[in-house]
C-alpha cells in the first residue's frame, strides 16, 4: 500500500439526477473528500471506467433517466468493480424487495431520504473505513505473495547455478538453512519486537539465507573439498569466503538496493561472527551482528552438525542441540538459543520435509497460486493502482506526441478519448452510445463511421489489429488521419468487448503522397489523367458498374503540329491547356478525362439521354477560336451499347471512329458503328523512333511543299502526294508541281493497308515493299502537314538496286519481316535472303522463270568468310533486282526475272567464271521455264554440273 | 422573513429538518433557496401535458425526494401519491393529484421567494 494514503483525499462519486440532491450530499460530506458528480447512470459508469480504483466510494441514486441505479450496479458487477468500489444506495424506497435486490448486487449500505447530515457522514465514514481496511488487507497479502514469488524465483535461479557448480552437498544444505532460519525467525518475532521484523522480512531473510556460502565459489577446489583437516593457512583461506560472498553481492550494482540483496549481504559477511566477538571477519559483538546473520549462523551450525561432511559423520539432533547450547560451536544470542529450543520438535519434522521432491518452495508456490486464483485477488487494489499509474503515463505521452487516444467498450457502449483528443475533435471525453450521439455524427460522416465499423467487425482474436486512414475534423480543420488500434476480446468463447487505439494526424505526410500520386497519375501539362490512369479508372468503373452504359470520346486536335511549328511550343501548350479546360468545364466531376497523346484526349462518361447534346456542346466549345486562332477537332465516340465493355475495345472503337471523322474531312464527330467495324490492318510502324525527326516536315504553304517535292524528284523518280482532306492523290513532276496521278502507282494509293494510310494513322513514316506486275517496288510514305492540313508523301522506288539485297534500310526491313513472319529472312554473312525467305515467300511464286543453283565447294575453315566473298562476287555479276538466296550451307539460288534467255545464260557464265577466278570450286545448274519457282529450283539443282 | 417564519407559513415545524441539517439554519437556508431554481416541477408539468406517465413518475419521484429533504410536507405527500398511483397503473388518478400539487407547490414557491428576497 502507498504510504501517502492518509494525505490523499478520498474520492466519492455522487450519482443523482437532481442537482440539489448532489450538492446537498456534497455539502454534508464537507471538504474532507474529493467529490465527483454524475447526473445519470451512464455518466457514472463512464467516470468509473476512467477513475478505476481512484474512486473510494459511490453514492448511488436508484431512479434516474437513461440508466438507473440497478443498471449501474449490473455494469459494476460485470466488470468486477463492485469488489473494489463500495456503493451506498441513496433512496427513499423502503420496499424490502428493492433493498434486498440492492444488497444482492453488492451494495454496502443504504442512505434514506430525507438526508440527515449526521447519518450521511457516519455511513460514509464507516463504509470508507471498512473498505480501506479491506483494501489494505488485500494489498498486504498480495504484496507478500508477490515478494515471495518474485524473490524465490530469483534465488532458485542463482542458487541452482552456484550450487550445482561447486559443492554437491550444499544442495540440501541451502534448503535446510532456509527452513531453520524461517522457524527461528518466526519464533523470534513471537518473543520480541525489538528487531522490527515483518512477515516480509522473515521471508526475505529465509530466502537470502540460501546465499550465505556463495563466497565459497572463490575458494580453490583442493581446499574446499579437502577430506581431512585444514592446515592453518588453508583455514585462513577458507575463512575468506564470507568476505568474498559479500563483495560479490556488493558488485551487483543494479540490484544491490534490493532488500533481499541487502539481507544476503549481511548474511554472507557476518554468518561466521559470534555473539561474544570471537567470530570472523569483523569480530562483531552481540547486537552489532545483524539479526539476519545471527539467525543464519545458528541455522548453519545446526545443519552442519546434523549433516554428513567429508570430515565427519552426522550428529543426532539432540547431540547437536546440546553442543550448540554448550557453546561448543561458538557463542550465540541467548534469545536465539531460546528460540531453537522452542522449535526443536518442529525442526526435526520440517527438515524431513525439506528434501528434494518435497521442497518447501514448491509448497509455498502452491499456496500462492491458490490464493492468486481466488477471485478476491484477481482485480486487487494493487493491480488497479498499477493500472491507474499506467493510464496516467500513457496519457501524458500521448499528449506529448500529439496523438489522440481512444477507447471503446461495448458494455455499455461508451467511447472515451484522451484530453488532447477531446480538445482537438471537439467531442466529449466520454460519449455514451456514440453511434447515436449527435456530436459524433456531426464530427464523422456516416460513410466514415460505416467504414470504421466494417474494419472493426473484421477483427478476430487472431487478427486483432486494425489500421485505416480517414478524414477527420481536427481543431476545426479537415485533416487526414491514420487510425490504428486493436480490438479487445475476452470471455469464453472470446467475444469482442471493445477496442483501443490512437489517431495520428498524417495530413502533411498524406499531402506528400497525394502530390506524388497526382504526379504519377496526371499529365503535368494539362493536369488531366494520363493514359495509364485513365485506363485503370475506366476499367474499374466498367467492372464496378456492369449494368450501366458509358460512352468514350476520342478527341484529336487537327493540325496541331502546324500550330506548334507556327506559333511555338509555348503557344501549343496553351492550346492543350485550353482544350483540357474546355473539356473539364463541359463534363461532370466524376467523368474521366485524360490526355492520351500529344494532341489526343479521351473523355469517358455515363450514357444519358442528352449525351448527343453534351458531345455537341463539347465539340462546339472546342472549336471556338483560341486567341483568334480557329481550332479544329475530330471526335470519335464509342459506346458500351455497341457491345464493347472493356477499355481496349472502347478505345479502339473510339479511335477508329475518330479516324473516320478525320477522313470525313476533319472537324467533326463520328460515332463508332458498323461502317467502321472492319478491322484495320495491323499497322507496321517501322521507324517510330524517327517520328520526332520527321515531325519537322510540315509546310506552311503549297509553295513550300512544291519546293520540297522538286528536291525530292531529283533523287526519286516517282513521288506522289496524297491530300488526306480531299482524299485525292497527285503525282509530282520534275518541278514539284502536282498533277494527276499516273496509273502505275495507283496500287500504293489510299487502300486500307497501303503505306499511305498507315503513315496517315501513325503520323509517321512507313516503309514497305511489294511485288506488283512482275516487278518489285519499295514504297515509303511520309506524313507531312501543309498549311495545317494532313498530306502524305509517297516515294516509290521501282527497280531499286538495293531493294532486294536489303542493303537499304536493312534494320527496318529485317524488323518488318520479323514482325510479319517471326523469322529472320536474311542471311547475315552472305548478305542474301535465307531459306526461310525462300520457303515462305518465294517457292510458290510463278513470276520468276530464270533460276540458277550455284553450289560451292568450300573448306570448312573460314567457310563463312568464303561464302560471304562468293556472294559479293555473284552480286558483282548480276542486276540489283535479281534475288540471291542462300538456300543451303554452300548453295545459292539466283532468281531472275525480266531477262532474255541469252542474257540469262550470259549472267550464269560470267558469274561462274568470276567465282572460279577467286579460287572457289563451283558448280552451277540452271533452269528457265514457266511454273512454280519450287519446281524450277528442283530442276536447276538436278542440272548442277550438267552442260546446258 | 426568517427561515422559521417561512416554515410556519407553509405549515411545517422545522425542528426535524433542522436536526437533519445538523442544526444549521445557514445550511438549510442555503439549500432551501436552491429549490427555487430546480427544474423538476417544470419537467413534471410538461410530462403531465403530454400524458407521458413515465416521465411524470420520474419527475414526481425526484420532487418527492427533494421536498422530503426540506420537509415541504404537502408537496412531499402529493408527489408521493403520484408516484404511488403510477406504480399502481392508476393514471386517471394522477391529474387531480397534480392540480392539488401545483397549488401546494405554487404556495411554497411564493413564500420561498419572499424568504429569498429578504435573505
């Protein structure tokens, strides 16, 4: 128990709904008490919850609103408070059933109305006194058990180490010493109180007695366990054990102030002192020797006499006592001799018990356990006091760290928050039935409360912690907070009885995260969503609302490149921002708007009856001139009602519809429908990385374009210009002037899979090749803008000497071929087509009718080098359009078309000769016929080495 | 008007009540004054108007306790009767009792006000 109990004013809680009654009682009790008041039962319970054992008494009215006196008693019983807090009922009721019921609930007394000062005071005082005594007793018992338990555990640990280590016989010895010391001490306090020994001291000394010989650890083995008598020198060394033990304990810095250690120190140092001053080490005399040491030295001697030692057999009990009484083992305190005489019978009996297996420690432990299990001690005053201290501590720290702590108990439903939280949140410290409380409802949105309740409901005894982030008004300002805590469970089976936790303001942290998140999800220029985020949001919205229909708009700003080039990038950026502002203004907050490319936007919103009007409005607002510059936009619209219920399909449909709109002459809106359902060909964007380079190709006027075409015509024979707005194609003459297109080039026209179309869609450069009319062409289409309008330049290269060899644009062509067939068509070392190309592209063709098979006989050494050289030699003898295929390891096919028989034979002869000239061993077979190439090749191979 | 005179006006011998207040006229006087500010009777009146018998009971019960403390015996008796009638589920008997109580209460308040104004 606390020593300052008397100083502390006792606290009395008065629970009565009438203010007059409360102040009357408070006045009657006078200023000797700290008075707390509660207007009704719920407040009373809340105060009890908070104050715990800080309450000394409750005066409780019965009839009250909200929660009456009996309900309060029920709560007190459920929580076990009734055992620690006495209750006096105030009542004008005289019905015996009512009084009986109250007593059953554990109330201590009754005060009847009308109040009488003297009776009120007397009853209160009596109750406090009784309960004080009760608490004190409980405290004392608990303290003692606590002390013993704690200390004996400590001792057993220490001793088991020391004793087991050195001296086999001491195992029993320490147990005996303990038992004897305890008997002696008990007898001693019954004879005199001059040593001021409390039961706790007795327990401590008995326990510490076990340590009396620990100094022997410092005595050399050969002396300690010597069977015979000690020499004087050995005896001197042996004697040092008491000092060694004492200094060992003294060195235990951190626990030397423990009472137990102090006793142990006394015992170690002085248990060989004798009452007449003839002992060692300090030759103390009489009462100079601490009583602990006096008792233990007597116990030590008795046990030494009655036990076997290496140097002697045991003496009988009576003989040992006689020797002690006669002073044969030194002089002892006469009072102690009296004691040992008194307990001599018990001594024999008890010592038989204190043997291994039936250890006194164990018995004591059992007793303690039993007592601890009794419910009277389960929530002892001591525990409550400790709890109270903890509560004060945590509150203090919570306030320092600016945390709001909260606690919720479900019986009765009550929410408590720390003082700091009370100020910050504007809630009361205690709220009964918080879910129905107006203030709570005002502070937190219904959504927040529901989310919180859901989280709590998910906790289990295994997963009891929770964490959530939610907005909260702190200090009148909406802040982001993190709420973490744990649910509490108790009972059998476990049920959730409430939760505790804390609220931390994470607004600044959140702000940083939000900023980062915003950066990651938004386009920095327009602050609209970026493409990836739009995709995620739209996908989620489609999944979460499977029954709703949505529309997606794909918006493309026409001639943006020109705007950029003409007015500069800053202006271009302003245009994009302007467009996004317009979009934001035209749509609702929940609609999804994103910038998905340079001048491309998407907007996503739910279908509604007036959506056409909305789209029209968007369109109209977007084509309004911006700083006097007329804008033009093409919009494609796709709806989920078309069957596309995922982002990709909607996006593709809207995108296609947008191109339809563009093709339809730009500046328009086009819904996706059956006419745009045809699949576009897979677009081969060969040189996307160069797009930016080509972006420079934009012309302000036709005059500029003509100048450019003239330059191009100097290099390329066939240059066409496709006007995407007018869907018309022109051919450029030598002066760059555009005239009507000639028929030869028509197949590169505006067909869906043409390079022109693909260049238009990718706004880039597309390169492809084609076999047409028996000839091979390479065509390059380049998207350009002229006067803000889109055009495509086509450069067609018939008979390009570099087409087939793949020298020109090699990486591009290989890449293209790769994408098509997934296979490499080129043989790198020979710089010729490989067999893949032959198998997949050539062998079924019927338009080549001159084939030569060239078989080389090459040394394995440097074979690739030889092949490469041979290929070079062949190339030097043939035309650029002739195809060379490395069909096998050391065999080439030379495929020629548009060549006469004579010329063909000539080429073969020349080639063979040239190869032989380089030192290669070569044989050639040829075939000239109509039919599938495969068959021709077969024949040519058969003809190898044959004379034509 | 002294405290004793006040008690005489309402027809009560203050000996008992004074004894309960430890013989302290000052203390009794202090609390008697608080009776004026007490809202229980207003609550009772409101509950009566609504025929909210449960709250009639609660207010009457409180009033009974209060008036008992100060030995306002007429008010005490009548509020005790209302409590009793409520418990007997005899709600019809309550309104006439209330009317009588109101008269007694007003009378007490009237003298009490006089007493307060002079002390």
